[in-house]
C-alpha cells in the first residue's frame, strides 16, 4: 500500500498524490499528560490516524505532527503550570506538574509557526489544509483561516462539526479520546492504570468517565462520523478549486 505520509514519499509519489488532490492534513499534537492510561502523544496520534484514513478515502498527504502547542497557564508559588497541571483540579487544590507534559509555546509564537507552515505548504503546491488535534491548537488554526486564504490562497478546514453526535477529540483523555485510542491504537491503552474505585478522581481527565463509557466501538463511530463530515467539506473545496481553474482558463 502506498504511503500517505509526506516524509515517506519520493518526489514522484508526492507529485502524483498532490495532483490527484492538493490537500495537506496537519495533525496538531502535543506531548501532554492524557491520564495514566493513554500515551503522551495522544493528541497527534489520534488526528494522524484519522487523517491517514481520510487521505486514502479522499486523497491528499498527511504532514508530520506538530508537538508544540499553546495552552492556558497559571503562576503558582513562582512556578508556571500548563493546561492539565491545574485545569481539572479542584479549585482549592494546588497545581501539580504532570509527568511528561512538554509542549507549551505562547499564542504569538504558535501563530507565527502556523503562518510559516502555511507559507511552505502553499510553496509546495497545496491548496487545502485540514488541521485538528489539541484544543487550543485547533483555536489557533481557526485564527489562520482568513489570513491563509488572503496571503497564500489556502483553504483551511477544521475537523470540528457542531452537528456531530460524537465529535472527535472532544474531551481530554476521557470517554471520547480514550475510545478513539482504543479504536486506532488498542496496544497503547492501559485501562488498568486508572484507579479502580469508581469514586476516585481521575487526574488530568476532563469529560465522561472512560472507565464507564469508553469503547473501541464508540471510537470507530466517532471516526466514521467525522470522516463523513470531512469528506463532504473537502468535496466542496475541491469543487470550488475546479471552478476556479475553469474561470482562470
């Protein structure tokens, strides 16, 4: 099977896929605590798996994942805490640096990074960029939408759909993300690492309890639903590009 990963393509394979569908899929990852049961790279792993399926279904090329990302920060006793270090903790409980989280950059730096990525994707010949992954990175990607079209002629598409029943990466290490990881990477999920007491708080987990509600079946349903929405959105974008090409002629 021909690879859809940018870094694995030879130039002729790259051009063949680009000419078929000038779509770049950009996984917006992190290296971040996702509970004790999921790997640190869960954000990028989930979006990359979805994008590989989409590239085989619609066409296009999957970019290497970005592992740096913006997030909320908190100063406490002279130390900076990031995201889940404090986000899901009780209000009166001190923040704790969670093991393995190493991804934070400022909003301004990340915006500049995305702008540079867009410039290079346009230079390579892409016309459509799909981005998804870490929540604050998704928001930064959304901020790029009007500028990328104006500066680089790129259509940016997000994998977030309000009408979706499941959503994709719609929580943090809870039932949705755990289900997606069970579907795509069952070998990387260790549910026994979670506290077995049903009333025990799940540190750094935000959403429905994965012990009660996560399943590979739900992860597959979330992926299939998202791909259906994305396929419709990308078909519309490709149609617009064809119309633009006819007008230019």
